[in-house]
C-alpha cells in the first residue's frame, strides 16, 4: 500500500535515508563532497513562489463560482488564511518552520475538524490548489506536480461524508 507522501518522496523529498548507491560508493573514488539534495522548498522556489501559489489559490476561490461552497466555509477576510497557508506550506516543504512553531502539536486534520468538509468541498479545494500551482507554473514541474498531487490527496482525505 502506498502512502500519501509517496509521490512527494519520489519527486526528490527523502526522509533522510541513504541511497544504496551512496552506501556502496568507494570512499577513495573522490574526496569531493556531494552537494546535499535540494529540499522541496528550494525546488518549488522558496517563500516567494509559495506566496504566489497561495495568493493565486485564494484569488481563484474568491473569483471563480466553481469554488462557491469552499469560499462560503471561510471568513470574509482571507488575509489571515493567506498568511497561514503560505507559512504552513513553507514548513511542510522543508523551509522555515515558523508556522509549526506558532502552532505546536497542530496538524491539518485537527485544525479542520470543526469544519463540515464534504467530498464536494474537499474536491473544490484540491481543484483550486491544482489550478493555482499550474497557473503560477514553478520552473521545477516535477516538484510542482508532486506537490499538487499530495495536497489534493490530503484535502480529499479530510472529507467526512
């Protein structure tokens, strides 16, 4: 059975495991250290790119009638959510963990438990985020597609109907 983050890991985000090739490498072959793998945060384009994705996501939610039910679940002022989602995504992607430090012990499931998330609204969230990522078009399309896939599955997993 595959996990929700398999696509994310397969796109280059490892959990600190060493590859078999690295384990078998001849230590005398080269004294040059290998460059560390870039985090998904770096690959996606860092804070600026995540901010653009987040802003596009909420702009779509506000302007496209296809996301009317999703928009109705949010407060009239989306500014705090824009900040929160951008911060969450930064830490989740391996960047600054400010959101996690400000919200110790919180996870997406527990934070969304009070909301009546249905398959319809979860699908709207997933579609809106996928569109936002595609519209912003980060240069590393592999990590962008992996991010869209994992976030979509995460959102759909929150449906309670």
